[in-house]
């Protein structure tokens, strides 16, 4: 039978079914008996088409719901970033005041206070510094998500002086754990880069903080700076716990955690290394880590000696902001 003949036959069947349904409905009404009327039989393929149509409708509704929820998440995320900015501003000023007065007292009362008193003032200064770094990390994480982490570039930045100053800031923290900070700089090399001095200091501070945080007592953390080819190379090496391969895989992921714990109960928000990596790459550099479990870790940062015009002043947003140790 041809397709036209099949269609005509199917139409006759449907018409007969319709008439039968109408007849049974009339009889049911006259006799007050409920009659179930079967729907006309579907042609082959009609059921599949109906199911496809139903699925498409569901997908369309789900897409609309997803778009609505994404818009709401974007709104909430923007609100979160605004709140973080306000909180950070409100916290930074009193923290700076606390630290400033503690340093002033330590200087004014140098010959009056005993070792215990000086230790208390150092703890106030160090705690203020740690809180300031945590605030900076939270703000940088929000800026990274929005793709708005700006670099304030300067030419001929003396990275050796930044390393020296940052090392001095961490010396007290290291001494409390009986950790020796070793500082080695190639005095014959011209260690100048184009970059953001504040952000570069943040990179060095995070690496030093991690090294001290995850090292045992009576060990050494070594900071070295030199020139290799066209790159200024910074290395931070510790004699700490080291990391396993699966830890290294998570090291530069946002809020990532590793199996290694701080040796003195220090706390972390898990963003430091993510931010470090992003800042370094924003300067056209690279960061890598070599680590052996039970032996220690070495972080190596390479920064090119390039003019500031080559570096973008805004760091692009990253799909996921890495860490595991900071």
C-alpha cells in the first residue's frame, strides 16, 4: 500500500473511532452510565514526537530557571564584594592604629619593658600584620573573581630591597618557632624589574609566611635572589614537611587544602598561593614548586626584566582562584 493509501486508511479509522466515541458518550448520558472513551490510536512515530516536544518544553523551562538563578547569584556576588570592601576599609584603619601605637610603645619603652613586655608588643604588631594580610587576600580574591585586580606598575623596581624588608617583617614570627631565616642576594647582579612593588611584596610575604607556617622548630628557611638569563629569580626554600604529589595537584586551586597541616596551629583561609600565582603571571612571570614529603619544599618565582609597557595593568580574571598552603 502506498503512503497516500495508508494515510487515507488511517484517517478513516480515526473518523470511525470519533463517531463511536460520540455514540457511546450519548448512550452513557441517556443511561446515566459512566463510559470510558479510549483516545484515537496514534500513528507510528507520533508518540516519539510528543515525547520530544515534552522534553524540549522542560529543557526550555529549566534554561529559564537557570538563567534567573545565575542572575541572582551575580547580584549576590556583587553585593558580597561591596560588603567585603566596606568591612576591609573599616578594619584597616583601626588595625593600622593598633600596630602603629604598639611599635611606638616598643620604641619609647625600650629601656623600661622587660623581655615579656617586649614580647607582648611584638605579638600585637605581628597579629595586626597577619590580620592585614588576611584582609588583603579576601579583597584580592574578590577582585580576581571580577577580573579587576589592578597592578600599579613602576619601572626599575628594586626587588632586592623588597625581599630584605619583607624578610625583616617575618623574622620575629620565625624566631618564635626557633626557625632561622637565611637571606642571600646576588650583590653583583642588577635585580630590577618593572612591576607593582606592593603586590610583589605580597608575593614574597605569602611565600615566607607559608614556609614558616609549615616548618618545624629548629629548621631553616632560605630566601635567595639572583639573576638567571633575562629573569630575576626568587627562591624560598624550607626544611618543612614537604608535600605529596596529590597535594601538589591541588596546591594552586582556590580554597584548596592539602594533607599538610601548620606545625603550630596557625590558621589559613586558603587563598594565598592562588593570589601569588595570579600576581606573578600578571607580571609576565612564572611560579613553580619542587617538594619532597618529609624533606621540604622550594618555591621558585621567575620575573622577566621587561619594560612596564609590556605588562598589562589589570590582571585577567581566573576561572578558579589556587592554594593549598597559605
